[in-house]
């Protein structure tokens, strides 16, 4: 993460139980795709609960530039009058995707099989990320692209006038590559097939089916084979964007460790590729009720009712890591309050996130009086059965998940917990402080 100016030190301390309803922001992955698939459909797609962050809004502006009619109809409510598969018009100006890596890659896929030309750019961070892993498979459809060295933005893509269907094995476990290929396949004749060795987030497949596309996933010796029938007529939908499970993790976990708490979180997305934390918490003995289970836009959702619980340590299966990779920091906090040890293996990817999240959590937890072991791809937390000292200051390394994890911890420790800089929270989960405060959490900015 880039710097954001002066550090914002913050402190959390023990208060009363957490009570009330926590309305979590909408899921970013589903929000991006709602705009794009709405634009590729015939008719009006109505969206509620959209995450109105800059990344998603930039995708909405891009869809308008390609000819869709995109209108805000209320708070987190949007209408998209689509142009249909193959109906994209050529944009008059450069498409600026800001910081949205997901947005730019999916939009490139969506336009790659239409006979139009578009130029893409973004902010300094996005312009430093190579696009080759997307432009290579799109070239197989017949699209051409010219960018800076290593395929970096600004980049101009010339869509295929006579696209051909593609069979492509993804060299990376990437939902963005998969989604770009499937979106390109919409306007190609016949079957487009994407093979991935490991299953990645399946929001695109679910939403494509919801809009009327034929998409089948088969487990084969090579991995997972996803087949899309080209040139469908996508039909406009009404979408209630599920609330983001990664953001929900913080109030859920805080409620589990703060004595006497009971918190309700409506409309939380429970996509199996994202919901590993909730499975793990239930195994630890968490009192989480999944009420009113249903589907929204092809995604499983439920209302969560969470009560403070006595928890026991578990061994988290390494196979679960992809579905909860962002949630290990907050899980390690919960594990500190559990009885016995919690073993987390297969988590090497945490070392290459916004910071080395394993190291950041280990150092921070030790500063709070918790015994932790770690290695290249594992972390073991020795729980203290609710008797956690606190009293230290955790270094966040400009990582929002580290900051929020330790601030949740301080709500249940004997002594307050401080973080050296909570500024990153503002960019990723701007309503975190207000949301937690409304539940009764004692979290404050320090005046230095």
C-alpha cells in the first residue's frame, strides 16, 4: 500500500458487550461484475447494496463509455440499461480505471471480442502492474494489444473483428484471468474452455449463469474445466449485492471474544470460495447462526447472528487457505482467546500480501502477551482462554487487516491495545470505526 500522509495512531480498550446490527459494505468482486454483466445484458439491471468505492465506480464509468446507460438511483442503488453481448460501442476517450486491477482486467475481457478499439490507463499503482497475463489469452481470440514495456498501462486494445473460441489453461491461480477469458468468450462462437489447476473464486461463473449464460464446471485430471457457450443473450437481472464476508470477519470475531456480545449481520455472502473463516470459527465452537439462507444474483447469502463464545483451538486444514487467506490475521486474534493451540498451515501467501502478515501478527501478538510459533508457511497460536494481557503497540506496516485485527483484539484484552498507524483502514473499510462504535466498541484515534 502506498503511504497516506501522517500516521494515525489508534487505541482500543475493553468496554461493555457489543450489541446491535452491523450493516457491512457490499462485496467488491460482485459489485464490479454487476456493472459489467448489466452492461452486456438486454434490458435494465437493477442493483442494490453496491459497494460505492472508487474502484467500482470507475468500472461503472467505463461501462457508460462503452454505451451502457448507468444511473445512480439512490444510496448504493444503481440502474444499468445494457447493450447486449457484442453491443459495446467504441469509447470516445481513454478509459481510466483508477486503482481497479479487477476492473481493468475484466473490462479488457468484455471488449476483446468486439470490433472496437479502446485505450486503458489508471493511477500510478495500476500503471505499474503488468497486464500480460490478461492480454496473452485475449490474443488467442484475435484481440491485439499495444502497451508499454511488459504490457503495462497505458495500453490500447483492438478487439477481434472475427473472434474464435479458445481453449486455455491458466498458468496462474487467478480469478481475474479466468473472468477475462470467460467474458471474452461471450461474443465468440462455439465453446470457450478455461482450465485452472486450482479452483479460484467463482463469482463470474455464478453471475454469468444468473444472467442466462450456459457455464459448466467439471473436475478433471488437469484441474477444473469451465466451459462457456458463446453468443448467449444475457437477460437483465435484479441484484442485491451480498455483503462482503472479508469485512464481516472483524465484527464477527470481535463479538465472539467480547463477553456478553450479540451482533446481527444481514445479507453476508457465503460463497464457498470465500467463507472458510466461518467454517473454522464454527469448528472452534463459535455460536454463529446462519439465518434466512438464500441466493442473491447466484450467490449464497445468509443473515449471521453471532454471540460471545467459549472457543477451543483447532488445526485449520491447509486446503481451506484459499477461501480465507485474508482472514488469518483476525483468526489469529480469536485463537489467542481460545483454549489450546490453533495451527494454521499452508499460509505462505500471507508473507507476500500488503506486508508479511505472518511476521506482523507474530510480533504484534507477542507484544500482547501471546505465545506464537511460526515458520515459512505456518503459524501456531497458543490460546490463553480469554486471559489475554494486551497493553502493547502493534506495527501495522500500512496493512488495513493488521490494523483492524489488533483493534478488535483490544476490545477484549485486560489492557488497551494500540496500533502505530490505522490510516490504511480509511482507504479499504472507511466505515469500520463508525460501524464498530455503533456496536459499542471503544476505539479511538490518539492525539499525538
